[in-house]
C-alpha cells in the first residue's frame, strides 16, 4: 500500500508545489534514504513509496525554505521532518503536512 504525502500551505489556502520531499528509514547505522520526489501542482508526492519493506521508524523531510523563497515570503523553518512508526507494512500510510511560514502540523491521513 505504501507511503504518500501532500502539503497544504494554509497561509495561502493552496497546495505547496515544488517542494522536495525525502523519505528515510531508520536503521541501526542511521537513516537510509528510500525515496525522493517533488510535490506537484496538487502538493502531492504520490506514492512516495509503493510498498513498505518492513515495520519500523520512517522519516519524511520537506525542504520548505526554497518554496517560501520563491514566493518571496519569510519563513521560520528551513525544513520540516516528521518521524512516524509503521507497525503494519501492508497498510497505507499517508502523512500530510499543513504548513505556514511560522508553523506546521501533521497527522496520519487516509
């Protein structure tokens, strides 16, 4: 089922297009990159990973500074990283980011 994400820029009420997103899996030796993509016009990178190799801890990183620089908007966070646990690799994990220049939130979507 895989891992997917999208970004909504809540300050503009629009998807955040052109944000580089990276997915990592935690291993004993550190973090291993599994996938990388750029959000489309709908703010989505879907699927970021089509099938999840194993249960464990994963990290999605969003490089938001270049996005806000293109908009000419000051922002506090140069990047946002979200760590989450996968208990059932056969399930779908959707991890959206609600973003504004000075804050963010996330949740497990469907």
